[in-house]
C-alpha cells in the first residue's frame, strides 16, 4: 500500500501534508455523498408531507366541524364536474344518466340534446343544483324519520341517555353514527345530519389514505428502475404521486357523495327505525354469597373429599398391611450363605 511504500509502520503518526490532504479530500467526498443521499430522501418525503398536510387539513375540518359543510358542497360540485367532463367527451348520454343514479341517486332532468349541445359550465351548474336539492330533501326525510324515535327515547329514558348510536346504510356499507340526543332534539334533527356527514367523511378519508400510503410505498420502490431509461426517479415519482393523489381525492369525493345521497336508516322487524343503545352492566347482586352459603358449600366439599378416601361413609378402616421386604441380592463370587465354604455360584447359585 501507499503507507508501506512511504515507510510508515503500524501506530506511526501521519504528519506528511500530502497524506493529510488526501485523507481530507476523501472524507469530504464521503460527506458530500451522504449529504446528497439525505437530501434526496428529504425530497421524496417532501412529496408525501405536502399530501399529508392536505389530507389532514380536510380531516380536521370534519373532526372539529370547521368548513365541513363547505367541503361536502365542494365534493358535490367536483363530482358533477367530473361526470360532465368524462361522459361529454365520450358522448355517452346513457352512461351519464346511470352515473348520476349511482353517485347522486338522481334521475337527472338533463335531456340528451341539452347534454350534447349545451355549454359545459352550464351543464355542471345544472347537475350540481339538482344534486344539492335532492340531497337537502333527503336530509329532511332522514330527520323526520329519526326525530319521533329520539323523542320516545327522551320520554321513556329521561336524562339517563346522553348519546345515541344511529345505524345508517347505503345498501353496500353500514355505518354507526354517534349523535347527541339533546342537540338532535333541539335542532330538529340537524345535529344528526351533521354527525352523519362528519362520520362518513372521517371513515372514507382514513380508509383511502391508508390505501394511498401503501400505494406510495410501492411507487417509491418501482420508480428506482427509471435509471435504466436514463430518467430521474424523483421526477417520475413526483408525477405519479400527483396522479395517484388526484385519483384518491376523486374516489374520496365519490364515496362521500354516494353514501350521503343513498343513506337510509334500516327498519327493524318491529318497524322501529332505531333503538337506544345502553351499555350493559353485570348484575353483581347475583354474584354475592352470604357466610352461611359459603360455610354450607365448604362442608359439602369436605364431605365429598372424605367420601373419596372413605367410601364406607365412616366405616372402620381395614388393618394396615406390612410392607413386603426383599432380601439383599448375593453376588456370584461371594461365599454361599449355607455355610459350605464354597462360592455361591458353585453351590446354591448354580441354578440361579
């Protein structure tokens, strides 16, 4: 090696300026490489951080009630625009009508001629207004269905019940919505609608975000092969991440709008749309026992154990038998115990 050629031995202090400068340059290159790796990793993380901020901002709106109504309204508008743009480009009016039923539960009043010739922005506004009016009317129907049961709970249970769990379904997914009884009664059911919007928004966002995180992890691994095509993996990652995030937002809006438009309270067999849910408590009074019961149980147990060892129920115990003893074994070369003076193997031990 270079150190051997220069005559350095193990443990010698390196003082030559050329060697010191060479080591310094090597360390600098290593640190620059490590810094580049960390910087590259931060650029990947920055993409996810921006998406995370956008998702959690929308989630906080639902969690704390800030701008939730505006976000729901924006979702309806976004889906209306998406349907018009997609099916207008394909000139598929029948598919458009079916999509309106699936997403809004709405048999749109837009006819085929208007769909093909009218201005796109005008079509979007018309579809959005129809969907919003239908949803608002649907909320009123749900409130009318639930309010009598809420009043019955308050009448029969008094102030013992604070919150009520209301089951909702859209025919495919079931959702339990927790709402405050007093607020729901005081607002004539508006609190129930707000709780439904909050719960479905949180559920859809959480489920979609978890799936998106898994997809982004797979994407981060797959784009590394872009080096083979002389492309920058980070650029490909950013482009694909934006596309996947946009698709996730579209799916979130569709799932929220579809559930809210089709939500209903399932009817039970007794024709009661919902029942008050109360936490079941264990009746500890049935688990108590007084001293006499414990003593009686102990005496019965002792009698049963005694019967196991004394089946005769107190009869006299048989006389104790003496243990069987075995004489010590005599070695073949030892003197025979008969006193003949011969070895045991030559006397009484011949047949042993």
